[in-house]
């Protein structure tokens, strides 16, 4: 049994829980190395305190599950089957006594599946395992850190490709296509999220959608992108100017850069997460743009591009060595444009290491 499954088994015993059911693809990958996209089909991992775990999955996924290294029981089913019938039989086989306490991911378990699970164990009540999984995933091991470093390098490369694709009159979607084409040519199969390229006033929307807006001289250009590499995500944002920049836009850029540096300067083991947000927000508020910074300063990064911890101004949890997260302050002015600068950060014994390395000096692309 791998170390992560052992940790969950230990938690199950410690909390006097009868079993845990894991359904989310991210946690299934974290615990088993099995990458899946189940769509509507049931794929679940059942973990017990004193018995070997088992997977329930469609037969069409069995070979991939075995190839991922899974060595324990697999219960496969056909699309015409009700998989919960097989789950019920497997649970009865492992215990003649009724299950009383079942741990589930509270954000991933649908009402329908909760009903099906409780039909298999009518006397059980559900508790949350989400917090324990978040705690484990927040601190990365050596292998995870190495993958995250490589994923960050590919994010840097994606920004480079995006800048090289900028020509007067091109559209946002054309640049998105070029970025993803160049990455796929290098073997990158998947982006962490929908690649964002926003021109001019579109960059003033923190989560804008790329479209057919054409690039003009004087535009700010915001790139937000990341890749998935061996199951782990990167996430970078850079903002550049095309064909010149106004003094107002330059002031906004410099304010965001100072805010990001202030946030990074206070990152070290033992720092309260809220202090990172406070540091960036203080710079932006002092410059008069406080109302134009509408989001938290960052989020955890790993198997998912957004995972624990959430780095906002109320989070009193502390940074720990080997946590990975983003720092990404921004200022967004409707009808004018916006600037965001984002890096992927690893907490070290002494402070931090920036995993994303693409230059943050203001670039004016001619």
C-alpha cells in the first residue's frame, strides 16, 4: 500500500470510521495515480481501516487502472449494470456488521450518490474527509515538487509563445490557438484551464473570455495560462503592452508589480496566509486602486489548479515548508484594461522559490 493510502487508512482508524469513499478525479489520482474522467459513470475508491481497498469502475477503464499501478481488487461493471448492486455485495463481503460511519468528500458527493451509498448501508451516517485530504495535498513531496517545477517551465514557454504571436490585427483566439499549438507540438497534452488572452479593455475583466477582439497599438495584453504535466498543474499570468503604453497604464502595471513583490516578501514558513493578501492589498489601496482588486491574492496549486489553501485576507492558517501556491494581485479598470502578475511559489525552509521565471519587467511589444 502506498504512503498516501496508508495515511488515509491511519486517519480512518484514528477517527473510528468504518470506511471512506473517494470519488473526485483529483483525489483518486492523488491516492492511486489513476487519471480518470468518469463523466456520468461511477468510479470510486473504497478504503477500510483493516482490509485492502477496492475500486469500482466501468470495465472500459479496467486496463488503464491496472496500468496505473493499482494492485488491489477492481470491481468492473457494464454500462447496463447498476454498479451500486456490486458495491453493496462487496461491502457485505467485508463486514457482516452494519457500517455506521462513512467518510466522503462533501463537495464531490452528489445527493443521488449519497442516497445510493446509504441504501447500501442504511444505518450509516456520513462525515467529511475533505479537510484531511486537503491537509495532505497542501504539502508536496519531492516528486511532486519536481513535476510542478517542470510544469511551471512549460507555463513560461506558453507566455513566450503568446508574445511571439502578437501582431497588429490578430485576434485573442488566434493567439490562444498558437500558444496551445506550440505546447502540443512539444508534447503537452492538456492545459490547466481555458487559456486566457485578453486585449485592451477586455483585460479589465479578471476572468474574461477570449474572442475575436483584434489587437491594436496601445493595448494591454493579459496572458493567463498553465499546463497539466504528469497530473500536476501550473498557472502563470503576465501582462504586456503592444505598441506603446499610456502613463496611467504604466502606473497600474508598476503598482501591481510592487504589490506582488510585497506579498512575496512576506512568504516564509509560519506566515499567516492572510498576511500575504494584506501585503499586496495594502500597496494597491495606497495607490488608490483598492476597489479595483476584487479577488483573493492566490490559491493552492497541485493536482488541481485551484486547491487548498485559499490565500485570502481572513485565512489564519500558516504557510508550511513544501506548500505550493500562486501569488497574483491585479488591478482592473472597466473600459481601460487590467494588469495581473502571477507566479507559482514553493515554500522552502528559508523562504520561497519562484517556480515561474518569465520576466516581470514591463515589456512593450512592437
